[in-house]
């Protein structure tokens, strides 16, 4: 079968002229991209032609207005970044400053979403600003400043607001709460910022970060505000809340979700007790303490705890917190072993925090709270992508939870 001859645009047409210029550049071995590339120059020419048409149309649309003395008033020049290279763009302006270009906005300095997406991808990995600038320069041959990176990452701020206000499920069988600490520079000094994160296990067994909250000091009023925020977003019931001795949380949740069972983290209690025991006694003390948190049921556990108070009276400070918080420490005893392993510690959310640290470890101190929120949010989205499977033995777990909490699960 004979080959069909390819057709080319008319040499006198615009397409033909563009093709001819590119062909000539290829023949002369001129660069296609970069500041002096032929494609970059053609892009600049096309954009400036379009902007001229835009301002002409602007004058035409407003020509019938009374006392319309608006006229051209020269040009504003700015450097524009594209994947083909950086170039100087002359944007026409008018005397009344009423012309708003649509092709590229007044403060817009990039016309390529690919570059913005690459900056956001690198930023979400915790890449430093210097390294982001290096990678973008290596990939596209353009320089990006810290101000531009901030401008691009600021696009995350409305997404953060939308994400923090998104509707939630009506019921969460289990939630975990814990805090992370970050350094931030404020007014020339470095301060410690506290971020409280809430992880939920939904009715299908999937992990989900329900929200993160910044706070200078925790207390019942703060936690009540957090819990009321969850209620406003659709949460009607929480069955079990696993926490690490958060100040004021018990009082707040008894008001917002009075039917919720609280489980204090056993691992944190062990660590706190361990610190108050002399090194020569630590091995024996921890061995005895196992008879409490590994007891088969609550009655035996509490009996063993009282016996330890007598045996280790010199370390009463290490054991009294167990007695004083026994109601919230002993919740897990009523469940079978596979649920006990899930709720007796805040390890699930601590595991999330370890992953989050991988993205924030390059920041010795954040420049602002917004900088912290942007990176934390970007990292949360990446981490959440990996939560594509329900937790182990969830079918058995939810069936047992439904028995212990009758008429509260819609399954």
C-alpha cells in the first residue's frame, strides 16, 4: 500500500511560520528551551500578543462609559517561569489600573502547573528550600526563590481549611489522641509548639486522621472545643478513646461524649513508673508490675496492684498513679486479647508520628505556625495514602465491640 504524503501547514500561515522557526533552530542546533530557546521566545511572543488583545478588548467593553478617559499607560515587566525556561514578559497597563489580565494574573509568576506540582511534591517530602531550588533548576533550568516556594506552598492553606472542616463519620469505634512537639521561631526567639493529633478507626477498620489542633496549654476547655468540633463535623458517638494522660480530656469527653470509654496508655504509665525506681530495683520492679497489666482480668490485676503497693512501699510514688487512674487504666481488661493489644497503648498514633517526623526532621525550627501546618498537612496526605487496608482481624474486632456496646454500632 503506498504511503500517504504528509501535509504541512501553509508557510505563510502562523502555524507555518512557527514550524519554520523551530525547524531553522533545529538546523542551526540552537536551544529549544531555556532563556534563549526558540520555544521560550515563541511562548513569550504568543503571550504578549494575547495580552495586547485582552487590553484592546477591555477598552472596547468600557468605551461607552461616561467620562471614560482611560488610556494605555506603558507596560509592566516581570519574569515568568515555565517548563521551557524563564523569560521577561511585558504586560500592558492602563491609566485607571482597571485592566486585569486573564492569561496571567498580575502577581502570577509561573504559567506551568507542572512546576508548582513538583515544588509541592518535593515540599511534602520534607525537602529543604535549598534542595527544592536545586531540583527545579536541574529539571527545568530555572531558579526559584524562597518567596516563590512560599507562594506555591501557600496554595495548601485553603486546602487545609477545607480538610479540617470536612464531614466525618457518625461513629468511630476507636480513636487515639497524642501530641507532637515542634520548634518555631517567633519574634526572634525559638518557642515550642504543640500539635495534638486525633486518629480514628472507622467502622470499616481503616485508619484516618480526623484533625490536628495547635494549643499552647491543654485543659478541659481546650479538649471540649476539640470534641465539639468533631461533633459539628458529624461525629455522634465514640466508643473507646485511647489517650496518654491528656490533662482535662476525661472531664471534656464526659461532657461531649458521656458514653465513651477511656483507656489510658499502659506503656506510658510503665515508662513513668520506671523513672521513679532506682536502677538496682528496676528489673525486679518491672517483672512484678507485669502481674498487673498482663493479668487475665481486672479483679486479679487490681489485687496484684495492691500487693505491689505493700511490697514496694518505698516506691509508692511510682504506683499511686496506677491506683488513682485505675478506672481509665483498666478499661481494656474486659476485652479479648486481640482488642487489648489494639487499645492498651497509643502505639498506632505514635507510629503515625514517627512517619510524620521523617518529613519534618529537616526543619530544626519552623518559621511560623503556617509553615508547620503546611508541611504537616502535606505529610498527612502522603502517609494516609498507605492506609489502604483495614487493621488486622477487624471483622472479629468489630463483632466483639458490637457486643460490648449494644445498639451503638450500625453494622
